[in-house]
């Protein structure tokens, strides 16, 4: 599980992932035989120029017509019946270097999470949040430092009584670009930037990072040669990037 990983290792890897451009990561995964890891292109950073990298903590949600009071009563009744402590919630699962990934369950109108809840996530170590749906409080989110929101946009509509969490740290399916769904498991790496959001399966994450770093180095070399006046033809022959 992601919580069991060494936190310094996560933060060190995160610093490396933060230097990887989304298009270069896509090329890397495509060459590795993983072409379908890009989320729906409607899900992207809310503010220009932002980048996101971290380990997934997942949330599964669903439409919920019940009132807040009904949900609280149902939760208390279930707890009393089970006579057992409640399962750890989202806040209990967070750690430095994580990214909260939210399956909206098909509910597209409400703002799931917002400024104040995002401050709470950040204080527990989250680098950002990825939502299949909307979020609230654009102006407040804009000033949270070192925190990136990837969503379909913003909405003023309160999610209480309309949407609720039904699972935490379970495998979820997020809508894809080249495929209907991209599985996201706790511990997968989430990389987001101006071109979109990509899920990197944890079992290939290290290999993908190293290969993507090689592409970044080649592109930087080509970029510097082009700026120095080298022709595109000669730069392409030297570095092999286009």
C-alpha cells in the first residue's frame, strides 16, 4: 500500500517527476506498451502552468439523494450494529507526497471538495487533487501554495445531499481519452500538467521515470542547439526529437 512506502523516497521521486512534461511521459508510456494511461482531456490543471506529481490516494463517489442528517443517522446505526470502530477515512489515509484522485460516480454538477477542504488535504501532505467532476471556490484555490487542482472546472453547487464518498483507497476507474476508463489504484503515480493528467502504474513507475528523464535530456539538448542557431535538420539528426 502507498502508506507503507518510505516518505523520503516518495518526496525524492516526486521532485524528479515534477520535471517531466506530460507529452514526454505519454511518449514514454506509449513506447513501453501503455498507450491508454491518459485521463479524459477535460480533466486538467485548473490554473495555467501548474504541474502535479504524487502517489494516488483514491476516493470513490456516487450520486446521493439522502440528506446529511439521514446519512449521519445511517452511519451511526451501522456503527452501533457492528459494534466496531469505523474504517479509516480519507484524512487517515493521507501522507506527504500523495495526490487525492476522485471518481465522481457520474455526478457532474456539484463542487466536490473546495478551498477549505483543500487546505485540510494540503496540511496532511497532499500535493493536489484530481477530480472527475467539478470543485468549488476558484479564487480560494488559486492562492493555496504548492497545491494543484485538476478537474473539469468549478461549480458553486454544494455536494452535500447530492454526492457522497462510498469508498477510500480502493481501485477506481477514471474516464480515459483513448479508452473508456483508466484504472487508478492506491500507490499509482499521478502526473498532471498543462497537456493533461496521466496515471503511471506503480509497478512500472521507476522504469517510466528513468526513460522519461532520458527524453527530457535529449529535448533540452535539442532546445539549446536550436536556440544557438543549429538547423532543425541537424538538431533532429543529433537528438532524435521532434
